C-alpha cells in the first residue's frame, strides 16, 4: 500500500499530552507550550473547519486539515515546501528544510556511513544547510548503519515509492525542525554502532541501535506524516530523552509488537515535559501493544 493512499483508512485520532512542571527544562524550553489546552483547541477547530469545507459542492477536500492544506493544489510538485505549513498540534512549528534548496536523492545503493557520496540520502541528511530532500525515482535503500538526521531537513517521498528496509533505520539525535513524509520504513534491524557521519565535518561514535523505524532522541519540532511503518525489531516510533514538540500523523502501522514508546523511564524527569500530538493514524492489522489512541 502506498504510504499516503489512505482514503479508506479507519483513522485513529488522539491528542496526547505529557505535561511536566511549569518550569521547563533547558533542553526543551523553547519548544514547551505552557498551556497545552490551547493547542488542543486549535487542532479541534482545524478538524471541524476542514470537515465543514469538505462538504462543499465538488470540493477536493477530505476533511483532513493536513491533506487539505496541500493536496488540492494540482501543482504541488512545484511548491513542495508548502507542506511545512500544514502540520497541526505540538509539532506544527517543525519547518524542516523550508527555505532551503531541493536536494535530489539519485543513488540508493551506496551507503557509506563515514564518507557518504553526493546523491545518497545519507549525504543529504548530514549537510549543515536546510535541505528539502526528494527522490528521483522509486528506490529501496538498505542502510549500513543508522541514518543520523541533522536539523532543518525534510525527507519528502511524495511522487516516488521509497522504502528504507532490511537494516538500521532513522535516528534524530538532539536535532530539531525535521519533517519525514511519505516514506515506507519496514523490517528495520539492530545496527552495530560505531563511527557514523552526523555533520558535514564530524563523525560520532554511536552505540548499537535497537532496530527502531524512527528513533527520536532529545529531538524537538519533529513531524512524521504519511509514512508506512511495519515489522521492525524494536519500536516503530520511539521518542525519548526529553524529546518534545512532536506530531505523528496520517501514518499506516502494521505487523509489529511495540508500536510507540513515548518516554523511556519514569525516573528520567525531562520526559515529564514531553508534548506529542498523535492524529489520523491507522493502527492496522498485526499490531500488539503501545498504540496510544
């Protein structure tokens, strides 16, 4: 199934608030919403208004405020970055690579974790500048080690069938303003860790990965939308270590045990400040546990 052909999805909609003390921690203070009920009310209004507009005669609208924001434009491919204005909830300020240049992934086969080659996905996500990353054609990418995504990046799979599979998958490590849209991420495996490029002129030593589809570690202003996720060794989406300002929306999740992890330990106090919106996701067949809705 396409990662965003979801007209027949049975949507699950939830606003999940994990609210800490009134004193925000330094790692997430700029992202913390002091009155989360304002965000809840704003999302409810956007859903109500989108539903009313979808009833108009010959309307292209669906009632989903995220999709209605960009899909009615027949020329969306020439204005891809409009997507950055379409998020709702706590992650709505995630701008990704908006205002940056378009970077086209042309090479799915060469994944060098230390010296990535131009044209590969890893080369794009480790650049210092904001980038809107798209794909030249359908492709299957098998990563050798976790893909460390730096700040101000959008991975936009619209128009292509892109699969990241059969290896370590995606990690957001103390980064911010990241959008992941329209990607198929499945059959992710634990990685061996080691030296991985995480900035244009820097490599880091990383511990072995668990086999998550998307691991958010100390990240903020993150939006994961219209992805298809399934059958990974650990979690599909894990948000831990003080991650906040996140929206998880319109995703299709199937055939997996531990679907989501929001906060990894009761003793890790920064996770009390976590704020996440979960909306319009399809929790499909073969799921076992950790499905917030």
